[in-house]
C-alpha cells in the first residue's frame, strides 16, 4: 500500500515537473518569437502594401461589430447608471461618468476582447492553414522571409488599428449615451459633450492609448505565434485559432489589471 | 547492393552530394546513412514507398529540416553548416515544387509569381517583373490564368503554376515532390513533358520524388530506390527494374501490370 502511494506521488511529481518544464519552454519560445519580431519588424525591407492590407482587414472589417457594441454599451451603461445617480440628484454627472468609464476601461477592454475573438482567431486560423498547406515553407524555400511578411505586418497592423478602434468604440459609446440622455432629459448635443469632455484628462487619453497599443500587440503576437507554430493537420488549425482567442483574452484581462494599478500611481489614487 | 552507375558521366560535376545522411523522428528512423549524388544536367528520380523519407530527403536539401548526422552539400556548400543568409542565397539556386503546389491562396496567379521575384530582386522595374511573369507562365502553358485565384485552377494547373513560381527565380536545381500525385493519366503525361522541357530549356538538374513509374521512365535519366531507409538500387530505369529483386519487383508489377 505504501509502495503504491509512493509510486503515485512519484508519477504526479513527474507529471507536474513535466508540465512546469513545458510552460517554461513555451514562455522561452514566445520570448524568442517576440525578440525576432523586434529584430525584424523595424528593419528594411518593409512590407508596406501588406501592412496596409492588414490594417484594412483588422480595422475596417471590424467596424460594424465595434460600432454596434460601442453604441449599445454606452446606451445600456447610461440607462443602468441613471437610477443610482438620480437617488443623489446627480443625473447631470451622467455624461462625465460615462465618458470616464468608457475611455479609461470600457472602450479599451471591449475593443481588446472583441479583437481577440475576431482578429486573433482569424490570424491564428490563417497562419495555421498556411503552415499546414506548406505555404509558409514555400516562402522559406523561395528565399523570402515569411516571418517578416506574415508576422511583423500583422502584429504592427493590430498594434496600430486597435488603439484607433478603441477611440472609435469610445465615440460610439458616447453617441449611445447621448441618445439615452437626449431622449430622457432632452439634453442638447453641445451641452452633453461639454459636460462629458470637461472631466477627461490628458492622462486618461495617454493611458488608454498605451493600454490599447499593448492589447493590439498582444492580440497580434498571440495569434501569429499560435498560427505560425501550429502543428500539422486541420486539427492544428482549429487549435491555433482557439488558443489565440483564449490566451489573447486571458492576457488582455491580466494587462488590464496591471495597467489599472500602474496608472493609479500617476492619478495619485 | 548499389548497382554501378555505368551510364552516368562520372566526370560530370556533382551539384548535390549526400553522404551518410540519417534522420529520425522520435524512435522512427526514416533515413539511415543515405548516400546519393545528383550530377549537373540530369533528372534523378527517387522512388520509394510512402513514409520512407523521400520528401524528408529533399526538405533536408533545402534546409527546411536538419539532418541528425551526415553531410549534405549543394553546389559545394554544407546546407546545415552555413549561415541563414548563405542558406537564403543557396535557396535562390534551388527550386522546390511542393506536392500540393503550396500556392498562396490569398493571391492571384500573377501575385504568386511576383512574390518571390520582387522580394529577391528589388531593383527590377514593373515592366521587367511583368515580362518575367509572362515568360514563365508561357513556359508552363498557362498565360491565360494570370489573373485567376489558385482556387479557380484545376489540380494540374496548380502544379504548373507551382513549377512556374520556382522557375521565375531561374534555379539551377529543381526538386519535385510527387509532381504527378492526384492527377489523371493525361495530365500526368503533360507534367512529365513539362519536367523534361524545364530540364532542356532552363538547363536544370532535378530530383523527382514519385511513386509513378511512368513518370520515372519518362523523366528520369537515373532512378534510385529508397528501401528500408537506404538507397538499395541506383541506375537507369532498365537497370533498376529488369531485376528479380523481390523488393523492387512490386513497384514495377503494380504500375505496369495492373
């Protein structure tokens, strides 16, 4: 009995050690992938045409989803906040409350999560299927650099377009909030936006921009890493797309928590 | 076991030399101390059963896979010992035609052909690129497909475009991975003719990986059979197949008796 228990402990210990080693090896591999991105991403020759195409794919093709989400979030958030504020007779604070909430957290987080789902999975699946069908190998053997063409363009494009989409989400959210306030209280467009924007600081805009660039970079790197290194077969493509979304979303939440703590230092909170 | 290479001009320059090459995947030993030479200007056909490491062999030649041991020299350079930049330069001289063509499916045929050319010869004008694209597409007889997407092409057309994409870089050596796999007999004959035309027109030396003995007979100046991880027989088609060897006979019987 004792021997059985001991061997079970030994097996579990070996499993745990193996898992731990795998985690570190993966982190090491991801680290090398990121270093390669910085080494190759900013050196000529540049893939400008592909970069623009990726910006279009990531940005323009996400507009409908982002617009709807932003508009509904602003509208619902305002409607749900109204009763609590009206208890204190503070409904006039609604515009600034919505503006701060949207700009500081809701817009970057929502955009990041939507992009992780839409863009991350698309990059993971696209590169994964290119790996499986030997298209990446075909680039390698024709002396082209697939990493530069496929990875750096996608990561830079998502790092550029996610911040733009974030401010667009915030704008759509404000439009939704205005719709609610206007229909309930008849507040004018000028009045609403004056009230909303007077509480916004330079730090809010800077923090949001930095955060969304990091989110964009994360989505791009995770999607590309999963797709570029996907194993052979269609199952591998599915796994790459799925992992790109799950890991991307997890990292975005983690980065959100860290960034809130970090920027709180500058806000003196 | 290896037959004498009487019909090969031994004074011809070796463009590929493989010495004692071994490659394993886990516990599976795919290649066991393989020796093989490719002479300038010849078409060498490599035959063997599925999973015997034929594709692995040519992937090692272009540096897509690394050998476990042994030496692979292409144009006198050790593939696994040169720098990445030297490997890229070497790859410009070696064209690789993939089994499934591996065309970039988000690009048109023209863009597929332009892709390697504009990235390796950045000083070319638009007109020169257009001319080069037209020339290789004409060489494979598919000028009319220039603006089509790969998904709109038949299997044979995809193979031809794949070959054209490698030819656009003017390689000295061509590696064909199962060029006739999955094609109807008539298209197979077309592809075989194309391989011979490429050899003649572009003065290439080629390794053709195949199961298809008709292809081997039509395109091969020399045939090598990979059995049990080694090249057990090499020589002309007749030298290799006019044999009572029980391991070689099934290839011939299957292809020509069935």
